[in-house]
C-alpha cells in the first residue's frame, strides 16, 4: 500500500515485514468512493464523445491527425520485434510507385505528388526506427516532418475549396437537430395515395427532411406523384406552405421520387454577401475565373452556392435576368458584377440608359460604361465596337474553335440593365439599329468570347425588340413575379416564382439550358439595404480596391480612335463614326447579319411600288392569267361588291353597343379616364367583353387608348390623362 504523499520505503529486499510510514494527515486507505468513480467515468465518456464528434464533423481534415501516432507506434513495434530495416525499405519504393500510378488516374497532379511523398516518407521512417529505435533526435525530426506535412495538406484543401467557391469555415450545426424526431414517412403514404411505396433512404436537411421513395409497389408511374396537388396534400399534413414541399423525379431512375419538406422557413432571413459577413458559410475567391461557375447566392436547404455559368467548353453564355419591379433584379446584377470585376480574364462594359444608380457606382471598375439617358449615343458606339471586335477575333488564327478566356485575351461581357429602355427610343418606337447590333452579338459572339448579360422585366419581343435575341439566350436568372408565359419561353422546368420563395426578393432560379434543370436559392444581399452600411456604399467599398481589365493589345489597336475616345470620356469624331457605320453596312450587304422578325419596309412610295410589281410578276409566273370568261366574271363580282358597299355607306351608322351600356361607358369616361378593369367592375362583364366594348368606341372615334398592357387607360378623344 502506497500513500499519495511522502512515503518511506524499506531499503531491504522485499519481505513480509515491509512497512509504510506515512506523514501526518495522510490517508493510508486512499480508495476512491463511488461519487469519484462516477465523475471520472463521466469525464472519460465526455472525452470519447467529444473526440468522436471532433473527427466526425470534418473527417477529411482531421482523420489524418490519427495517422501520425499510428505510424510512430508502428515504428516502435517493428523495432521491438527486431524487424530488419531492409524488410521495410525494400517495399517502400514499389509502394511509392503504386501510389503514384493510382493517384494519376483519380487525383490531380499536386495531390498525386503529395500522396506519393507521404508513402515514401512513411516507409523511410518505419525502416529507420526499426533499425535504430526512436531516439530524442528522431522524435523531433518526426514531429517536425509530420507537422509540415499536415500543414501542407490542410493548406492544399483550403485552396481547393476557396477556388471552387465552397465553404472554408467549419461546418455549422444543422437547423434541424439530428436528435429531433425523424419523420415516419410510411405512416403518410396511405393519405397520399401511395399505398405500397417504400422508403429507400431518408436524411435530415438544414431545414427539414427529405426521403427517396420507391413507388413501384403502388402500381403507378412515379411521374403521377410529381404534381402540385400532392405537394399541397403533403404541406397540409406538415402544416407548412405548399412552396416548402418539393417532389421531384429529375435525375432519378424510373419508379423513384424525391420528397423534400422544409419544416423551417428558408426565407426568414436574407443571405448577407460573403465580403461583408465574417460568419459566411461561403467564401468567395479573391480572384475569380470566368471559366468556372460563379457563386451569386446560396441554396438555404443544402448550404451549397447558387452559381451561374457564363462560359464553358461550348463558348460564352448569353444571359438574361428576368424579374418584376422589387424582385431583386438590381441586387442580383450587383452580385454578378462583383464576380465579373474580380475575374482576371474578363472585361466588362456596362450600359444603363435609365436611372443607372448602381451602374454609376460600378463604373470605376468597368472598362467602359454608358450611364443615363444622355449617353445613349455612347451606348450605340459600344455595341458597334462589340460587333467589330467579334469580326476581328473571328479572323485571327487560333487552335480552338472557341476563344478560351485568358488574362491576355479576356472575355468581353456587355452588361445591359433595363434593356427595353435601350431598345426603344424616347417615344416608345423600337430602335432597329440597336436591335440589329444586339442580335448580331447574341448570335455571333459566343465563339469569340463576347457575350451579353441583359436584365429586364420581360423577355418578349415587345420588350426587347426581337425574338432573335431571346432565342440566343442560353442562361436565365429568374426571380420573383415572372409570368407563366415568360417561364414557358425559357424551355426548362422552373418553379412558379410567384409561389416559390414566398414572394421574397432575391429568391432566384438559375437556368442553363444545356443542363435542362434549374438551380434554386437566394442571391446575396449586396447593396440591398437602406442604411449606409448595407446600401450602395457597399459597391463603393468593393470598387475602391479593383481596377478594370483591358482587351488584348491587337483588339485595342483594331478599335482605334473609337475605343481611345470612349476611354477618355469623349465621343469619337464624326469621321470615325461614319467609318464605323460604313463597316456595319458592308457586313449587312455581305449577308453576315441575322434577319429580324419584321421585314424592312421601303423608305419611299417608288420603292414600295417596285416591291409590289415584283410580287405581282412572281404571282403571274406561278398562276396563269384568266380566260376572257373569267375576266368578265371577275368584273361582275367587283361591280356587285361596289354596289353593296355603296348601299351600306348610305345607311346611318349604328353602334352595336346596347344603349344602356353605351350611356354607362360615356359616364365612366368623364374625368381622368378609365381602365379596362374599371369597365369589368362597373358592368359585371369579363375582361374580353370589356375590351370589345371599348374597342368599339375607339373604332367610332369616341375614345382613344393611352399606354400598353395592364396600364392601358381609355380617355375621351382629345382629353389628357391627369
């Protein structure tokens, strides 16, 4: 028995009369009681659980820490069993060769070299310790080598995640705790009409839970369950909004569906921009590469970045941002501009001939910009220069079909906000010269790394001037309030943005047509606040540290005085502008221009007469002339028609509107005019009938319409709308 403090041991050899002398106050019977044993057990349990969770939260980063003690202990065991060094050193070289061969087929070259060096280092250490043992010097050498190797491994992983736009910080705890009750999916199948279905796998998400379900046992096709009606039924069972339930079959084998339920509101808070949020789960690379997908937001359910692709192996992507007022269009454009101005292989030209509050802030980081109504001519010259750049790049020799954006030959992105304001003149008429330039860039610029990034409220011909622009769009960012017609024109299944996201601004779906699916999430709230810290001053803080990139030297020389004048803040001379117009006209004459939706009209009556004569000659070439009898019959028919028309003109004109309806409409027109919806309410008729009534009054010359679309108002002819 040995005491805890000073103890006097017998100096003799062990014998039966050993005695222990304890000092004053020593407890010779130092046996831990039950309470102390329980406390020690709890501490050991907590240490084990804590260690397990530590490695579980980031296994790829932390499990290599266990390899250090394991290799060290292996060397000691080999030395203890007198294993010769050559038995370990001999297989070390083949092991390094095998590691290199396996890594070449599965890993990148830096990772392959790292794995090979790790194998050779471990083998060398084991052989050395097996022969010499673990002395003090070898211990310090081993600790230093292991620390350096592990630090290099963590640095490489950090760089890889930063380059890919992945979260670098430690994983955050899930919103739904793993200890919370799991959903008993099988108990709901009967109410969902899915008797016989089976759960393949289920897992908690950041916002709820999702399950992969096999529907083959139901006797129904999996596609029959991917309906709005079933999503609403699931939402009723969990007492959530229907938009927080998603049922999908995309990318799954036949007979399977994926059901996801968001038990927690994903849109309760905005997503701050990572540059202004020290706790952001997504870290943006300081220098971006336009050849990689660019993070512009986050999927709240998975925590993955919401990305947009502006270039891939097929060339540049023409991008359209569609949203109603207040839908987050400007904020989304700010997110994209932040990534474009950070890219080392991208040149940005910005155009906004409307209010241009945000574009003016970005202007110092852009190569060229045209902001405000007074710079419409400048914007026109920029479009013409983009055409000229496309022609010049297409004539240069290169080894690839498409221009690959590099620092020496960057991609040109024309960012056009409020496209409808640019495509139309001040009086609302389509400016066909600008539309022609837009169509040319959209159709010819993909392979030459010259692309459009345009934003507007609609993607219709009436809004943007030509469907030949929208048909070239391969990339969409769809936000709040986009109509079903606009979604149909996209050609890819997109959730109803009127329901998805709960009408929150910034909720977006990015659509790349080649992928045939939509990525969903919420864009970063960049310059979206109303205070100085969260408003437009955020753009100023970003721009202060960024300089604009420039085109390659040959392109600048080819653009000549036009480019130099705009860089100096001046308009090119009249002679230079005329030369540019002549080059564009030569391109049109050579047939390089895309045909527009509306055929060109003749500019004079003589040209129109000539066109009609040509059509008549072609018609007579196909259809033989009438016989004398046929000509006489045609003359009689024309005479009869003239007589009937004269009889109708002699009769007094009568309005097809009932007298009571006509009187009510005349009364409603007194004042500031009325909208079609007012007619529907006053008369209790459908919108089509109300429109027919007002159209009849317009044909009689009583009223005229002001405005287009839902904003149309009807006023008495000659009156003004207040």
